[in-house]
């Protein structure tokens, strides 16, 4: 899976978020491309972010950077780790959900 943006390693960490737990990339609804974070998208895409609607939460739009498994948005939002390889995800990412996902 190709991940665009300011990626700094093979586990999808970027120049903005690069702790041991920052191992997911998000497929953006607006372009269908994976980026490590919204800042990478803002800096590298030539269009604004479009949020995933609730009706689309069953779409595979989250990539585990450790094992490269694609998760649905629901799977990602309902777990703090990858169901395939058990890699732990950054709990702080929940603060960014409103940027990526329609939370209303």
C-alpha cells in the first residue's frame, strides 16, 4: 500500500507524529490516498480534506503500518490495537477523529 506525505519510516510514521504508537495511515475520503496524518495531507494534497460520513464507516480506510492490514473505520474506532498483529495504536488519535470522520 502506498502512503503519501512526509513519511519517515516503513511503519507509516511521519515528521509530525512519530512515536512508537504512531503506526497507522488514513485513506482520505476526498482522494482515496493514504497519508499518515491530516498535516501530511494538508502539505501534500492540492485539495481540502473531506470527512468520511457515518454511512461509510465500514470502508477499509485505516492501514496498520506494522503489518499492512487494512481496517474499516469501525474496527479502528472500536479498538486500541491492530486485530491482526496486535500493534498498539496511539490513544491520542481519538482527538483527531473530527478531522477525518463525521462525528455528528
